[in-house]
C-alpha cells in the first residue's frame, strides 16, 4: 500500500512539474511580440554603457572571404551537417531593416548563416555593394541562390557555400545575419564569441541570441504581424567594458 502511495505521489509531482515547465519553456523561446515591450527595452538601454565600434581597437586586416569558383552559378562545397532550422524566408522589408541596422557599406563582408534562397546576401551585394557569403545546407536552395547571383550579375560579390554553418570559417565576416531557432542560436553563440573579430555586427531576425545584450532593437510591422530585428556588437554583446 505504502509503495503504491509512493508511486502515486511521485507520478503526481512529475505531472505538476511537467505542466508548469513546458509552458514556461515555450514562452521563453518565443520572441517578444509586443511593440511596447520593445520600446520599453530600448528606453531601458539608453542609460547603459554599450560598446560602439568607435571604442574598439582596429582589427588586423581581415582574411578574404571565399571566392566563387569558375562557374559561379555552382555553390562551393562545404562540410555536411545537421539541419537546425526549417526554411522560412525573412520578408524583404525585414531584410532591409537588418542590413540598415548593421550599417552596411561596400567594405562589409556579410555572412548569412542558413542563407535559404539567398535573399539577404543578394540584397547586401545589390544595395550596399558588400561582399556576401551565404552558407546553406540544403542543396536545392544553395544551387538556386548561386544561380540567382549569376543572373543578377552579383556573382563577383556573392559566394554561396553548400555546407554546415557550424563548420564554416567566419573570420572574414564584418556582419553576420541569422534567422534560426533559439536552440541553434544558443549553440552558435560560443562559436561567434570565439571566431568573430571586434567590430563585427550580428543581426538576428525574431529570435535572439540567448545571453547576449542587444545594442539596438527594431520592430517591423507588416500587415497584422510584427517582426523584430536584434543588433549585437562584438564584443560588447557579451563582454562588459573595463571600468574607466
Ligand atoms: C529560417 S531559414 C532562413 C533563410 C534566410 N536566412 C532568410 O532569412 O530568409 C533557415 C535556413 O537555415 C538552413 N539551415 C539549417 N541548418 C543548417 C546548417 N546546419 N547549416 C547551414 N544551413 C542550415 C535551412 O535549410 C534554412 O534554409
């Protein structure tokens, strides 16, 4: 009888924990959907000391990004890997906002990690004259975006790597864009902290980099939906400046 009670008690405690924790995890994983919350965050950040690129020491001369091969309509082959996000496109209004908050210039080297149909890298090259590298695991999407770069005569600026974003050399990047799941951003964070050079900007669509502090947040409303753009500066996003 007492063993039966013990089992029943343990079962009830597990059930209560499950019911309490699952909604909490779901809420935590959801991006902020409330414009008031975003403007509150922006106001709240005004008093804080955040690194700007002016504070940063000049970087060593950056390594060159990979150049497209002879046939630029073919993606460069990279290492295979695990798919960490489904293919969902960023609306072009949001792409433009992401590149605007990154402060895109022709000197930039923009990496889109999980580049889908290539829209972010193509736009960065077309609008800002930036060199841009898309990393995409899906063969069809990688081929489609490399072909599109050639069609638009942007293949001198745009390189598509068909491979795993976690195994790609990110050293040449001055801007990194991501639209991935929260778990993928979480896994990516230590890679970005290790590989990116000071002054690099990371821009995330809708899903934050957990544990990092934003330098800027923007809401983009399209119809009835609102998208969020999060700008992070390296290394200020994760390293506090030494007291002066
Ligand atoms: C949400 S979509 C974003 C597409 C594009 N960046 C955009 O914003 O429109 C995520 C993309 O990441 C790709 N992906 C998932 N796991 C990947 C991995 N390990 N390496 C490279 N790409 C990956 C998917 O195939 C998909 O195209």
